[in-house]
C-alpha cells in the first residue's frame, strides 16, 4: 500500500516536472517570436528592412508596409506559432476542436516556412542588423524549436485526418488572397509566386509543389501523433460523438468527452 502510494506520488511529480518543462519551452518560443515580431514592426514604422525580402520600406506608405508585412506566409505562420505557444505556456493540456486545427496550422505552416526559406529564399535575401536578428527568430529558431517541442512534449494525441483536412483551409485561402492581391496591386510576397515575372502557369505550378509537400508533412505529422508517446500526460481525452467515436474522425475512444 505504502509502495503504491509512493510510486503514484513519484509518477505525479515526474508528470508535473515534464509539464513545467513544456510550459517553459513553449513560453521561450513565444518570447523569441514576439521579440522578432516587435523588431520587424519597429523596422516597418521606421522604413527599415523587411526581413522577408530585405528591401527597405521607406518608399511605401505605412499602410502598404503593414498590409504587405502581414501578407507574408512567414509572418502568418509565426503568428500561429506565437498564439499557440502562449496558450501552451499557460495550459499545456489545452485541447478542443478549433484548437487542434490552429495547432496543426502552426506546425505545418512553420515547417513550410523553415523549409522554403532554407531551400529557396535564404540565398535571395540579405538582412542586416536588427533585420537579421528578426530573421533568425522567424526562420530558424521558431520552425525547429516548435517542431522539437511538439516531438518531445506533445501533448498527444491531438491530430486526426479531419483535423489535417481542416488545417488546409488557411493555406488555400492564403494562396487565393495572394493571387488576387497580386493581380490588383502588382505585388507578390515571394519570387516563385510572382505572376508578372515568371507567369501565371509557373506560379500555379510552384504553388502546387509547395501544397504537395505540405500534404506529405501533414500525413507524417498525423501518423507520428497517433504513434509517438507524449511526455505530457493527464490532459483531456479526444472529444467523442454519441457513438463513442473520435468527433474529429479518429477511432472509437472510451475516454470522457472534451468540453474545450
């Protein structure tokens, strides 16, 4: 009896320590992304470099600078990371239908950001000074710290095929907005999408390639989420429908209904 109680107390202490470590990790990510965002906003206000293109923004109106800043996939994906990291730092067991989609968007978006920057954009942009500091936060620390935190801490399970499908609403909407905004203003956030430079067909083809990569990443994330254990335990179970199945498209689940 005493031994069982001691073992239970030790297990609980270990779980609490892992949860604290996860909150610290996600809190640190939020700080890095938040600082990078503040740096970039200050640079926009002062006509400094845009970290996404390394171009000075002094020749554009302030409104145009901000519209363009938040039109970058990099910035949007980092905003997803910032928001979800803040929430996880406060409540590492967070769950819920909408939450799962937002978390999936943060993961898939920031992975694409890191990969595209490293393979395509890094050799085209040359940030300096504070812009370089923001670039390191957005393009290097944020992507891989987010992925590592998810692999180590989870929490899991949080993903299903339905969640993965819903997570693509945002990237598809971003692509539609990018082409419409570009057609109206003549400005495109990335050279591989610039219709005026490379043509519409090549822009669509490049978009399709990135989307295909994103689909592969989504499949891998979902499979890992279903199989890899989570160091953070004790959070809410998967939500169920009345038939006892995962309400997000998973397998039957005997756990309690999640109300988040």
